[in-house]
């Protein structure tokens, strides 16, 4: 049997190899491009945990919140940089006495080379509708400014998860304002 590819200067086309190796790539690209817009809808967010955290990281956050819930009647959780709300959604579905506040730029976020955060322009409305209003409050804006406004109203949090701009300076600024 002759090997696949060029043989004696003539190209030999193999139907089985084409179906097995090449056709699936074209189909995947076609269907992914065709269905990509569905990924960025409220319905998609409702049905999926869209988050840049690993499952292990989400379960670790949950463990801390559950420990806090054992010792407190009500826990206030703040997440800076909620992306699409998948982490809050996961935690919300697995806790009973935690109230969630999320800060993000949402559709105003602009990616930059110095920020490694995931990016897609989910709107505040999309995220809000996907999470529901039960125990969730979302604030749109720059995290440092929003944290300053929280300081003026003396809003306190039991657990703060900083996952906004991933640059050193921005994370440091978030930490200083959060403290």
C-alpha cells in the first residue's frame, strides 16, 4: 500500500484521511463562528458559570464563605472585577446567608497589554439579569472610586475578593482602598 501524500510526484487524495483530519476542523470553525454570538447573551450567562477562576479556586472561596456563615448571621462579600458574574453565581447558589456586592467596569472595560484579565463586553444589565436580584448588588465603575464611595457610607464587608485589573499597581490600589 502506498503512503498518504506525495507518491512518485503525484498527489494521492485519500477520502478517509480528509474526513478524519481535515473536515472536522472546517466544521468546528464554521459552527464556533456561527454560534459565538450566543455565548455573550444573558441566557448563556444564566445557564453557565462564566468565570476566569478554576473550579478549585471557586470551591476555596466557597469554603471560606461557609466558614463565615457558621459564625455570623449574615455575611457581606465584595468581589472587585466580576467579569460575567460566574463566581458570584456559583457562590450565591451554594450559600444561604451571604450578600454579594460586585464592582466592575462591565461594557466600559478596555483591554490593555499590562492587564491580563479576561475580556468580553458583558453589560451590567446582562450580568444582573443572569444573577437575579436575590442577595446581589452590582456597582458599575472604577474600583478605586467605588471603594471610596463605600468608605463614605461606611459600608463594611466580611470577605473581599480582588480580581479586577491584574497589574501590580491596580491590585495594590484596590487593596489599599478596600482596607
